[in-house]
C-alpha cells in the first residue's frame, strides 16, 4: 500500500441504480438550472433515451435544447458546433447523455462556453481561469468512467491527435448511473467499452501516481468488471451484470482521477489516430503485453498478483501476473474483435512511427516501469501477431 502523502479529490455526487434516470428533473432543478443543453448522439435519440431524458426534464419545468451531433472520438469541430448551439440557447447547465464521446463533448463545450478560446488553449492541467456551468453526466456505456473525471479528451480536427484537458472545474456536479440505459448498447460497444473499463482498473492500480485510496478503487473496479464482463457478452440483457460493469467503470474512472494511466493507453492513442482502431480495442490489444513488461518491476508485479487473486484468476499453475495477462487475452478473444495489430491493418513498417508517438504521450510518464520509444517498439511488435 502507498503510504506517501496524497491529495484525494471527490467532486461528484453519484446517483446509482436501475431507474435512476427518473430523478434527472429533480437533480437538475437542484443545481439550480432551468435552461439546459442535452448533449447526446443520434444513436441514443433513435434508442429513445434522449427523448425520455428530455421528457423527464420538461416535466420538471426545465427548458431543454438538444445537441445530438456527437460523434465517436469527438474533435475540436464537434465541440465548436456544440458551443454554438449552447450559446444561442442561453443555457445554465449541461447534461451529457451517452458514452465517453458525449461526456467529453459536453465538457469541451463547457470549457469554451465559459472561458472562451479554443480547445488547444486548455491542453494540460488547470488552464481555465473562470468558473464553469454545472454539468450532469449520464453514461450509457460502461467504459470510460468520464463521469467521475475532471478531464476531457478532444481530438484535433485535422491531425486527429487527442488533447487531454484537465481542470477540476469541468468535473460533473452529479453522475447518474442507471444500468437500464446500458441494455441497448450494440454488442461491439459493450465489448470495446468493457475492455476500456478493465484497462482503466488495471493501469490505474500500478501507476507511479497511485495512492492508498485509488488502489482500493482500482481493485474493486477490477473485481466488479472481471466477474461481469463475460456475462454481459453472452447475456446482454442481464441487468445485474450490466449494473456491476457500470459501477466498475465508474470506480475505475475515480481511480484514474487520482492515479492516472500508463503505457497501454499511451500505445493506444496512436493506433486510434492513424488506424482508426476503436480506443477500447486498442487498449485491449496492448494491455496484456504491458502487464508482462511492467511485471519486471517488483511493486507492479505485486499489485498485479493482488488483482489476479482478488478476482480469482490465479490457480497456482501460473505466476499471478501471467495469469492476469492470459485472462486479459481470453476476454479479448470472447469479444470476437481482432486479436492482433496485424488484423487492424498495422504492419511492421508502421511500428517505429507508432512507438515514437507513444513515447510522447502524457500517460507514458506515469507507467510504473520507465518506457521509451525502444520499449514501445517491443510492445507493438509483441501485439502485431503473425504475418504483421
């Protein structure tokens, strides 16, 4: 356990349980706010979740403007379009309904609406000088944990490089976790978001920034996801498993808020930027190899053993860290998604470029074992698969 001094931040009220969305009107009026922007995507409009949220808000006397043009891996252009709608409506609060992309778009909008400028101005930590509007986060996936993080990830419209903008002022005032909303996820979204949540739990557990409380969050998040992920893949209407995944993803998000991430996420970002590999799949492909790489470091190896044992993954036939890495590979196989970088269109010739970019990613600096471009070449090569 980490015994160093630390500053553990909790900024968000969490309302959890099946049917929790019905409290949205009351929660919004309590901010207080009477004019809100509901930020969502076309899929959630079609699924009926966005219209339902709008009806709940309007029954409470809240005026709702809808921005439903969120897209996966939101860009600076998407955020600017959202700001234009928000400004015209004279809103008093924002509500993000959807996966990480919707929540990130809402947060990005909040930065620009309240502080002006461009998203590039807020890359890094604490760059916003003015207060932001109240924000309610309603995740409909179990993956990013963005609902409990004071950060947004927005891609440059032209280069597709992701910018991490962190500021306590952009954290959600309230997170509404209603597992019923996750039942409508397409199978691929369930798989990719689940891999992301698992990666968050595993990586946040071992970073150099971890602390005693974040370690407990990471471990509990991993326990929840380890038991529920195979179930939601084969029984997508299992509400109990969906609830465990959603809570696990949120707890992992809280762990990230106080611990950060590592080499698997650093390696994933260039894969998304250059090969359009969905983020959850990218981290799922890289994580087993990062676990093996980090297990050389004694403290990380011990934490991996704790995770494996807590989730019942170690049977004594394998070293705990190897049992963990193999189980991560088994979960990836269960999804039916590509199991190697070669299957995603990556070739051996691409690896030096990817490695150079991965080494410059912010999260690489929090990895428990120092990692540079040469190490990322090794990691990408391991994940390439045969014939790459």
